[in-house]
């Protein structure tokens, strides 16, 4: 069966044809580790996780590479603004290295909670400086660079069809990038490959290079590291839609110019998570993290389920009421599956033809550019089908969950694994304080929050105890 991908470059669905038969190389733009990932960021990583698992469902051997940006990313993708790592360090009175380590660990902990499989290769920018220098030297030898005010710039005028990914005119690209006037650039859309003379006079992260001591621009890292681990012909490159007009456009310009041919065959982009106030963004200072929605009584898998109810190329509107509705649907699904599993008999029929027919239906949906809403429709058909034995349903649910990754076969006995005992005890202590102060409304509010977490509290003369609700 053919696997179809919506290619941002062509603006249409295309049959996936790998560079190497039976194998797929995937590069995904990872986090800039100066702050927590917000749930909009995490939606993109969920989509990329589903992509990899869907390809593996079709027996592809996937190699997934993701970068971690711990140097060189300024606030604007267009070489302006403050250094994001320095912002984080000053905000928390830590070194940039401490900031990078802390938020990288926090990011992968969020991924673990969301059942996002860790990439096969995680590559840090700071550990690949020489690879970036080598790539810049290749571009220099091919005539795509110039030096101005000590910095090495990429000249976009030397690259044909610079705007082919964004499908925007050069004027629209310039306006959309909010390009500030830089007298050192020949073209306002030119971008820095290597800084030796930036506005950050006390830049901590610096390395020696043929052009002087300095640090790389943001865009060069993804080109250097993707080609290092996946070669000069890469199957799929993913990211958020905000990467299209600048970051990925610049990646294409430098990668294709360096190797002399198209480097990436398929570009896939996840749409924004939006709220009533617009796109979620760290720059606003107000953004939701996974921990924050957990504090509101939701589990990480409630959020994963919420994201999977929509196509990855469609904007998803977030609200707590919508997440609450998703949680209710997810819990009902888990309960129905638990009922099925409890009724499986040892010698029950497991007809391979029946099982394979449903697996084929599931494949048809996930292979159609990751049509997850329709994939869930197939799952519900399995649950409702009276012609299937409980054993057959169990086999199919287990198979589908290798892609969905919602712990569908875990019974209620596993709920304790997902309970944050420290949070529960903290809330109980706050409730006890509220009761002592006769603040009954707050005490009731905390009780309801614990109920949403799946916790039942028991008050007695000996104090308050709690247990997981069954």
C-alpha cells in the first residue's frame, strides 16, 4: 500500500518514495533550550511521533534525527533580537550551559509523558560546531558567501528560486520576516552563517573558526547536522509552519547550494495550536506548558488524545473546556477497552483474515497523510463489531496503539503510575489549611481538582487519606 504525504514544497499530497528501499530518514527541528516547551510546540512533536510510528507500521526502518539548539538562536529568525540562550541565563541567574541542560531535560521529560518516542539521534548544536564550519567552507568555495563587518553572510541572490518553499514573493518574504535594516547585508534577506562581530560583546559561547572567533547562525546547524547523520539526500524534513518562510527557506538555500542538488525530498509542517488570543508563543510571556495543564487535573495523554482528534495540517483551537471534553472521551474509550480486555478468554478465536482486514482499514487512514480522526473511526468500528471476538479486538487495539500511543490496553490498575504523589499531597495539605480556615469553597475546589486527577479523598478523625478512583 502506498504512503501519501502532503509535501509543503509542491502544496499537494504525493506518494512517498524513499531514497533507500525499506528505509526512511526523518529530520525534525528540535527545541531551543532556553525555556519550557509550550503545548503548541509539543503538538508538533506529537505529529512527528505519529509520522515515524506510522511509517514503522508499514515496516519501514526509520532513522529519526533531531537537533537541540543550545547556541546561535536569536529572538528573530532573521538575525535580529536578543540571544535566546542569554535571555534564559539572565532570567534565572544561571550559566547558558546550565540553562541548556535544564531545559533539554525538561523537554524530554515532557516527551516521555506524552509517549513521544525519543529520536534515534539527538544532536546538540554545541557539539557540531566543526560540522557547521566545514559546511560554511563548502558554501564559501562555491561562491555563495561574502564577509561584511567580520561576519560571514549567505547571499540569497546567488541561489535560484530562494522563495520556492514559502510560495511568497521576495517582497512578501521580507515583510513577513520583519527584517530590520542591516547595512552589512547586500540583500535584506541575506542571513548570517557565522558571527565574529555581533552586538553581543560578551558572548560566552564562542569558538575559533577560519573567519575569527565567534559562533554560528541558527540556520546552518540544521543543514550541517541533518546531512551528517542522514546523508545528502534526505527523505523527510519536518517542523512547524512558522519555520517555512525563514528557517526552512534558508536551510534549503544553504543545503542545496552546498551539495549541488535537492537535499530534502518531502517537507512536512504542523499547523499552529491557537487560543482565543491567537497563536501560542513564548515571546508573549504567556504560554501553557504540559505541567500547567497537569496542575489543572489533566494527564499528558489527555492532551495527546486531544491533538490526535485533528489533522496535523489544520489549526487546532485550544481551551480547557475542549480539553475536558477530550479527556471525557478518552476515559470512556479506556473504560470500554478495559471491559473488552476483562472478557478475553484463553482459547478465544483469533482469525488472521479478520484481523488483517481491519489492519488494512487502519493503514488506509494513517497512510493518507496521517488521517488520525479517520484512524479513530476504524478503532471505534473494531470496538463495536459484534462479529469480532474479544481476543481479536485486543490484538487489533494493541496493533493500532503502536501508532496512537495512548496506553489503550493499560487497565485501571496502572493509573497509579501516572499519579504525581507530590502534587496530590501538596493539594491535600492546601485543602486541610483551607478547612482549618473555614474556607469551604476553596476546600471544595481542591477536592474537585483531586477528583479530576482521579483521586478520591477520605476524611476521618485520624486525618485525610487518598486513593486512586477505580
